């Protein structure tokens, strides 16, 4: 994570020359070498003037600790880990699409251990009811009052396996929880824990006994990461690690200590909120989102939640890379995982085998980078 951006204007509060030259291991997948100059004139109190480089370097060190620890258990999946951490630090949720056996659940469980969080897992099935997720009020014969028995949603990190196996009625149980961090039972509203993070998975290759997520539900997920099988090199690494016994989950649980607490997460979120986004980058985000609504192959473009997700996610990516400011490449890095699940293609585009990834790539190529 050497100086990702070489030059920024001194009047914006950034010193000329390279920043964060301290070498750090496990650099994120996307390196940014950008020498463009941006207008960093600040008119807001919540900008990088209140952030010290040490604040974001602390977040970058935490990121590297997570990567090192998971690297002892997980082969590959660095980009998935980065996206999960970005969503977690941005107060978002993440949907992971991919075939079974790609370490999705293992990564979520390991993340809970390393962040000192309570973890619940829900294995989806067609007969699950909203009360099985949220909880139910039960009449206590001794006290003569109704008592609320909490469901698995009352946790810090909730893993929903195969969410598209839930009926639309059960899927709707998550809308209020993910959007407002609360649930309502029998007209009574109850707050979820202050730190609440959802990791949901679905297998896009299975259709029998599944229900496509409601559009309003997909929009609640900040990111949608598409996970794939390992390449030949990483597949061999898995085989060798399994043969040597280094893939044992029990061993990881026994030796891995938490690297931070929930209070640390809140502190990091407060720092990330103050990462600076200049007007040019904000305009760039706007243009990308508007382009999804005007593209000829798109029936329904991205909502304003996409704009908010790109701003928050861009700030988190910048902090993970040790920067106090967002650059356009941070936005480009997150464009596909932020916009892809929010776009509905036209019937003609689907018949023509056009994908949302192709549409987003075309949009990024046609919009001028500030």
C-alpha cells in the first residue's frame, strides 16, 4: 500500500508527493497509481481535515491482520474478503452469489470470530416462516403474560444460507431489519443490536424450489459479489492444505484470537465517515448511476441507494488502502458489485445474452473520469 495517489493539491490539506510510503503486506487486489489532480477545496466540517493519516493507517493494518489470519484458513477469495470488510465498515450488507463449496460460510464465521461478534446462521428452506426468523410471542402460563422469544435475527452477524430458498413472505421479514435495523412483531417494534450485519448467499445455478429475491430486497444489499470456483493453482493449494491438516476449522477456532471489538468497528466507521469525497468524484458517481437508468439495454436502472453505496463504499476502500480521500478508481472498483444486482435488463438484452457486467463496463468506458 505504497502511495496510491502521487499528487493532490496542497490547498486541499494533502501534502504533495507520496503518502503512506510505509510498506504493508497483503495489498488489496486493485492497485491505484493515479497522478491526476483534484479540486480538494473543502466546504464541509465532516471531511478529511479531522482525520489523521494514522487513523486510516490503523484501519489498513486491521485489514492486513484479517487477510493474514484468513489466509491461513482460506485459499484465494481475497476480493470477497475485501468486499465483506468494505460492506461491514460501511454499515451495509452483502449478497454472495456462487456455487456451493466456495468458502462463503467459512469466511463469514471466521469474520465473526475475529471481530468478537455474535454469529447466527439460518439455513433457508421453503417452509420457514417470518416468525422462525424474527421470533414469536409466547404466552407464559405462570406469569400470565406474553413473552417474546427472539429469533436468529437478533445477533451481530447473520448468515443466511441460500436465501432464495425462502418464500417471498419469509424474504420480506428481512426488509425492515436490513433497512431500519428493527423488527415489528404484533405491532411492537424492537431494535436489533447496534451492530447488525447480514451476509446472504444464493446459488444462481439452481432453480428448483427457489424464489428470486424481490427487487426491494436485492436493493437492500449494498454489494452483490459473484463467487466462482478456484483456478487450477488454488485448487491444488486446497488439496495440499487438506492433506497436511491445515484446513481444520477446529484448529483455526482454537488458535485465532479476535483482532478487534465491536467498539473498534464503530470507531473505524466514524473515521470512514470523515474520509473526504471531492465534488468531481461525487459528480462521477452521479453520472454512473444516471447512465444505468438511460442505457438502451436496461429496463430498470439503479436507485439512489446505489449512489449512497458508492459514496460509503468508496470511503471504506480508501481507508482500507490507507488514504483519507476517495479517488475515481475506488468507485470503478466497486461499480460492478454495487450496481449489478440493482439493474434489470430488457427482454431483448437477455435474449441477446447481454449481461449486467457488460452494461456496467460500457458505462464506465463512456463516462469521463475526473
